[in-house]
C-alpha cells in the first residue's frame, strides 16, 4: 500500500512501520541512557573530564593548535603529548559537531549529551548493518535490542564522554559500509562504499582503542572469501581497495600510525588481504577439482606461519605488541602479576552472574539464531541475502563472545554479537510462524500466535524484572563526581566543592598529588597540575605514589618533596552510624574510597599485605594506622571492632568483626608535621545515618624538619 510518492520512490505502509520502530528504539535508548541526570547534570566517571578539557582546548584554539598541544597539567613535570596519547577523533568529532549544532550551549553541557546522542543514533546503524545481513525484520529486532542492551548503555550513559559510544558508532558504520559494498551489484556504488568503510574504520580506531577488535572478525572473514564468493575478479580488487584506504587514512593519526599500522592490528588486516590475492591466484592456476583443496592448504600454511611469527615475536618484539589488556582479550587465559592492571575494576574478568545479568534471554535466542542460520544456510527463501553474510554474522558472533570473556569492559562486543545472532534467529523464526499461520487452521494459528506472545514475554522480562536490577534500572546510578565512585547511590557536592576550593585557594602553579584515579578531576575542575592521572602513561610514577602512601610519614614527605608536590588529596568514604559514643561520632569506612583501595596500594607498592592488613584483607593493622603516611592522612582511628550479626564487641580485631571508627585528625592545619589539613569536604560533618563522602586536602609542609 503506497502512502505517497517522492519522485520515483514510493513511501509505503511498511516504510512507516520501519520509521516508527527506529524512532521508538532511538527514544527508548535516549531515555534509558539519560536516567543518571536525575542525580545531577554532570560528566560521569573520570576520563570524560579530560576529554572535555581537550575538546575545550580544540574549540578555543583550533585544530592545528590541538595537534601541537603539550598538556602541562598532566603528569607533572613530564607533561603529555595529547594528540599522540589521546582519542583524537573523539575530541575532533565533539568539537566539529559543537561548532555546527552547539547553538550557544555551553560545551560542558554539550559533552554531557554527546554520548547519549551517538549511542542512540547507533540503533539506526545496527539496523542498517543487520538488514544487510539478514533483512529488514532482523534489522528492526537488532535496533530494539540495542536500545536496551545493558552493557552498551552502561558504557554510554549521559555524561559518559568516553571512547565507547563514538567508537562503536563508527565501528558499526564501517562494517555496514564494508558489507554493503561487498554485496552491492553496482560496482561504482560498491567502490564508494568500500572507500567510505576504509575511511570510517580509522575514525573508529582513533575514537576508541578497543575498536581494534572489529578488525579481528573482518580479518577472519576475509580469509573465507575466496571459498564462499565466486566473483573473484571483484573481490581481488575490492578488498585491497578497502585495506589500502584504511592504512592511508590511519597515517593521518599519530597514535594509529605507530600503534596500529605497524602492529598486530595492522597485520591482522594486511595478511588476510594478501592471502585473498594469493589464494585467488593459486585457485585460478589450479584445475577445477583441486581449487578448494589448494586454497585450504595455502590457508593452513598461512595460519602455521602466522603462529610461528607470533611465537618468535613474543621473544623478539619485532612487531609492536598491544598493551596487556588487549593481549588479554585475545587470550583470556593470559594472567598477570601486575597489581596496577588488576586494580582497575573494568579489567576484571566477567563472571557467569554478570554475563546472565548483561545478556539474559539473548543468550538463548542467540543459540537459536546459530541453529537456524546453519539449518537455513542453503535455503533460498530463508530471508538471508547471501551465504557470505551469514558466515560473517557467525564469525562476528563467535569472536565477540570470545574477546568479551577477558574482562568486563569488552562485554559490549558480546552484546553486539548476541544482538546480531538473536535478531537473525528471531527473524527466521517469526517468518516461519507467520507463514504457517496462513493456513486456515484455527488451532494451528492459535498455537503459533501463542508462541509469538511467549517470545514477546521472554524478551520483555529482562526489562522489567527484577524491579531494582533489570536492564533499565541497573543503569540509573549517580555520576561518579557526585558520589566519588563510592558504594552509596547519593548525590553530594563534596568533590565539586573541593575542586572549586583548589581552583580558588591554591597558587596557579601548584602541583597536586593524589591517587591516579582523581587526576583528571583535579586538572580539569581544579585547573592545577597533577602528578598522575587515568591515562597511566608513566606506571613508575603511580608505583612511586603507592610507595609514598605506604612509607613512614617522614619518608613519604621526602617523596612528595621529590615529586615537587605542594598539596595532596585523599578520599575516604563511609557512613556515620545512627548512634554516637557519648560525644563521639561513629563511622564504618568501607565505602569505596581510598580506604577500600589500600590493599591495591599495598600490592602496587610491593609491600607485605599481612603487615598492613588483617586477615579479612580490608581492615588495617596497627602498623598501617601508626606507621604509614596514608594511615596518618585518614582523619579516623579505629575505636573498636563489632560483629554486626551478633553485636559482639572487641577492643582488637577478630575474624568476622567490622572496625568502628571515630574522627581523629593527625595533621591539623597548624601541624608541625609533614602535612597540614587545609580543607575538608562538607559531608565530613554528615548527620547520623548518612553517607560520608570525605575529600581531604593536605598542604605539604615545606618547613617540616625530619628527624635524623
């Protein structure tokens, strides 16, 4: 049924349905991603603050100045070459879209909305991609699934001005153009799409380093093309064109030219391209009966040679190897003894419980999708366009699930894989059900429609249940700057107020030390130079900070003076109890601040955990509280230990007991010691029963005289 016509194009009723479902998907994605705004209108997490500051620099000074920028507020006194060490395309895209669409809005507000917009626009991109693979129905399913996918939303909520939303947007867009170009019957259009794909892939890589995992399924897919495609003349031209474009565009970006082109990422694309050319040449020189066999033998020899090269490279490093976190994604069984890497929460391995929470019913439908794909592989009316597209979906699905098993951050790839496979499977299943209901058999039709309703109920359940932990409610958390990343879902101004204090009450050339988590907040909001931040460019500096915290107060002071630090920030999170001890406020300190990270400080500093921690691995020993600078910086002291289950009390630590603390400022503002407490955040004076998000700023006492 045609609704209206524009030129030679007819707008039909099913087009209206497509537009409606895509609009719904975009709206749902936008609303779910925006829930954190209920707590406050702020950037979320740590990295977005640097990305905002870098974008601001580009907006204020221009693109050319950005590429010459050495940031002197980062990693004092080393500084940071921003274009060499940053997600350049993220900053550039934000700046350009701000110039076009900003409309007088503050850049800070624009960057808060940026991830929600691009994350929600991705529903349209994945629709187009899956439509190329499995048709319109599958594409619509994928858009709906994408809009509520928990891993994708968690890495792209409002204020999440980080790499993933834009990197995924460009990555999916590049794969769409690549597959669409390979499938196009019009060679001119095919060439244009392949070149576009080759341009967009580097944009994705420069937006997010994790986008290199898009290269893996592409490379594996290329290895299969000589065996599943008969149009070898087209393939032998199309794939090298794509690869050449990727490498040429990558040369524009410093980070890609050094880390991608001449690394394993570039090799993962270049080797399959060379294989295609060589394999097709071998097949053309072989007789008809031996084409496939000779091609497979050549593929086997390439795989064996590649394995040998990787083994040799492990010893010689003649090819630049990725950082540990990328190697761990390639080999999830790889283990590390580096505490600094292990201390990052998003590097933790995914548990079975987390996987089920993240993907739930999609796991079942993805398995169904794989079965139906294999079953219908050679059935012409199955709804799939070409066998090579089916093969790509299987490759992408299996690779995505595999790499995501390494750590939580890469669950986005498992989500994409399951979305694609589930959408393909459901589209085939629904078509078969609807085709069968055309028969005039009431009982059969009732059974089929009941089955459809059952599918809908299963798909809706993860969105509604459980009430406080479903796909929608699980994403509603406060921006990190409002609760310090603590365990308390509250909104306070402790960190914002403390950063404002630094900005207004310290010299402009002041240098601030802190644990590296807070570096971006200090340099962006406090506008002061920091010793370390989240870019972790100099791990030795972070290790020295950990050693400084665990040193004696005098030795810690010497380290701070050697780092030229003028101030040092420490963060303590806990809760004030509803009862007091006479006139003393009582606290439990296990809220996710530095008091909950000290075990990592100890490991990174290569100190004895048994010396500083009790048997529970959390509570500090007397040695921690009395002999370390960090213990002295915490303005609390253990008063007693309580078993919260039995209400038993003890003056000393007992297994199963929780320490109860009272306030105890060891270095007041008039102290003659190594530090002076010059600022405490408001919630240090929290009411009874309220969380305490305590930010404490100490001045390094330059007049302190250590004992001989």
